[in-house]
C-alpha cells in the first residue's frame, strides 16, 4: 500500500510524465476535429532504384499541422490514434490522399510510373472490409494495383493475426503489393514468409544507418546480406530505408538491395516538390542522362 501510494505521488509530481499524459489526452481529443478541419496532411519520401538511381516511388507519411503545437510527426499521434480506436479514420485519410495523389501524378507524368507506398496499421490490416475499400480507390483514381504498395509490420503477419493474413491475401489478389516494414525488428516468423502474400522486405533503418556511419565495418553488413539472401530465395525484393550517405548506398548496392530510401535521396516532402522532380527527370527507359556512374 505504501508502495502504491509512493507510486501515485511520484506520478502526480513528475512534471515530464504529467506533460506527456496531458499531451496524449489532448491529442486524442483533438484528432477527430483535426481530420474534419484538414489539419492532417501527407508528405512523400522518394524511393529510388538501386541500379540507376531513378525515382521508383514514394512513401506516404502522415503529418499534422496542429494550430497550437505546430508540426507533429506520426510518432506523436499515430500511436494515440491506435490506442483510441481512431487509426481507421487516420489511416483511410492517408490512403485516400495517397491514392488521389497517385492518380494525379499518373495523369501528369504518364511515362513515369511511380509506386505509391502507404503504411497500414495492424488494426487496418485486421479489417475484412479493407480490400473492397482499396479496390474502390484504385478504380476511382485509375491506379494500376501493382503501383500501390502497402507496408505492414511483422506483427500483422503473425499466424495468430488470422484475419489480417486473410485481408492481406485478398489485397494481394487485387494485385496490390505488400511490403514488410522495419523488417528485422519484430517477430518475423521466417517459415511463414513463404506462404504469406509478401513482395518486398523493407530493411529496418537500424541496420542501414549505423550511428557512426561505418556500415562496412559493422556486423550489420552480415545481417543485411543474410536478409537479401533470404529475400532472393523467396523471390522478394529488398528496400533499404534510412540511407543517409552515398557510402552506405554503395555498400547496400553491393549487398544486393533493390530500392533505396533515405535522406540522401530526399526527405519526406510536399507533393509539389515530387512533382517538380518528375517534371525535370525523363520517364522510365529514357533516363540515361540522370544515371549514376
Ligand atoms: P516508417 O514507415 O518506417 O517510415 C520511415 C520513417 O523514417 C519516416 O519517419 C521517415 O521520415 C524516416 N526516414 C526516412 N529516411 C530517413 C533517413 O535517411 N534517416 C533517418 N534518420 N530517418 C529517415 P516519420 O515520417 O517520422 O514516420 C515515422 C513512422 O510513423 C513511420 O515509420 C510509420 O511507421 C509511421 N507512420 C507514418 N505515417 C503513417 C500512416 O499513415 N499510417 C501508419 N499506420 N503509420 C504511419
Ligand atoms: Mg513505412
Ligand atoms: Mg520503415
Ligand atoms: Mg517505422
């Protein structure tokens, strides 16, 4: 009893903890209005092909322009949305926005097809209605299903997550591509990878961006090579995220990664910035002049 009283007192008087709880509570309260008022928006981070440096696609990343707190990143509100049963709404907003944007780019740059990659929260992957919603968005915006990639975490792929696996199978039957995000940080069941509808592994940033930027000297190289070999034997592509230097890119290319994403190729940015990039690069197959040596 004394112990729990002590804990309560600690809780009440820890200003950091108090501020954090207040913020989460406030975020949960403000999020529904934020959606209605258009305070949420999406930025797009380039993904480039390892072989020629051409733009392969973009990842859609959620942001919130909060009227009092300024710009909030997904780490500040996605977990709160998940906890408070609002991730479906937030996730659908991102998916709808990203699909509309993909349709716009397809119309404006018909000879430069881009993959649109969107994160799926576990609760979204659990929703049996998702494939129908996705099929509707693809049709509405005239998007080739193979140009939409959905990123799920390893935990969504657990056999225990029975409905999620069914939903992902239905999405894969539509022709949508599935990527496992942050691969290597969760509970990947390697034997399951074979039977699951997965097309790409996204290597977790932790392996790709060593704190000292000396990837070559680290054991991470061995881990990456192992993941690449695993992916190859299963017929999957490998996307390396968190690529922050050309030196890292060279090593990752040699290790066999197919696609790179990271600050060295562009931070998450506005659709206008991506559009400008599309306008200055020629389309697929004619982009020799922008190839890297
Ligand atoms: P993620 O899906 O792994 O996205 C990549 C994150 O790494 C992004 O952070 C991106 O800005 C960051 N990043 C990219 N390149 C580099 C780099 O070279 N160096 C470093 N240090 N970081 C890099 P962001 O935008 O803060 O997103 C964080 C996470 O929030 C995402 O991780 C994703 O799990 C989640 N998230 C974002 N948008 C959504 C969404 O619409 N739905 C769901 N469910 N989750 C989302
Ligand atoms: Mg992601
Ligand atoms: Mg990731
Ligand atoms: Mg992540």
